[in-house]
C-alpha cells in the first residue's frame, strides 16, 4: 500500500507541472507597455502639377529672399510658410536667383487667421522696405478691417465687404459682397493667371477678377496713389502686413505661359 500511495503522489505532481500557464492559477505574466503615440506628422509640400515648378519646399526658404524690414517675419512652421511679425516682403528668386515672369499661372493654398491681412504681388522686384512700388497685388484678407477682401486685384478691382457705417474707399472698381470669399483658419485655393494683358484671379475655383489692362493704361491717373500698378514682367512677392497679422502659405506652384 505504501508503494501505491507513493505512485499516486508522483502522478499528481507530474500532472500539475504539465498544466499550461493560463490554466495555472499561480502563473503570472509581465505587462507590456503600450507603444508611445507618434508625433503629429509634419506637412510636406505636394508634388508640382505637370508643367509647374514648385516654389516652396516646405522645409526652408530656399529660392526666396526676404527684405528683413521686420526680421523674422517669414518662417517655416509644420511644412508651411508662416508670415507674421509686421510689414516685410519676401521675394521669389527661384532656383537660379533670377526668377522673372511675364505670362504665367500661379497656384497656392493660403490660410488667414482672425483679423489678418496679406497679399501676393506679381511683376514686382526686390525692394528693401515699404510696400512694393512695382506690380499688382492680389489681396489676402478674410476679416481684417480693410474692406478690400481676398480675391481683389488690390486698388484696381476690389472685392468689397464694408463693415457697418464704413465708408466706401476711393479708387478702382468695387464689387460689393457681403463677406470675403475666404474664411479664417481654413485653407483656400488661390489661382493667379496672367496672359498678355489679361489678369484672372480665382478663389476656390470661383473667378473674383477678370481684368484686361486697357491700352494706354496709366495707373498714376487711373488709381489712387498706385503709379506702379501695371503689367510688365518680374517676380512674385509675399507680403507681411502688420504685427497682428498671421497668414500661412503652402503648395506654391508656378508655370510660365
């Protein structure tokens, strides 16, 4: 009988040792830490459409020259060109430092913030300070107090949204609208196209300006204090407007026509 008891005890020990850990109430497991959340992806510049040249690489300001009227007004933030700090302008120099266009199409994505103002110039040239004397300005303004809103060919064809009791400004042709065609904190598509004497501006696919510069155009007499507003050739510039204005640009592409 002692032999039988010993055999039974050994068999019981053997069965217990062979149980899987999941069935063994005394088994323990080492907890595995959850993977750390990945950082927010940095936006990168989209590939240029066929026939277009990318103007901004989303990483640095290669191909651009700031006049540093207010130092540090142009920075790269999360893959976008951020404009802030005060009046200054950054001019497109291109890959060879000599960018110049006559007939062209420019495409950009732009975002305004509350109360901000900015603009995109064309047919202009580098200028150390002040508002560029040469070329036309395509307005960027959703809610700034200036009634000339996004989509305006500034001072020439104005997309005008007046505040209550605000007087209509002098100079140029006005197209009255209840509000700007762009909204703060939302990216919008801006297309600027120049073919010969014909200028077309589009915001989110809708034409805001369709203007042909007339023969004998003299901006010194046709406009108010804007003698350089005429077609010629030149480069592109982005405007920093005032210390309270913050605007963003990305996916900047251009094609000579």
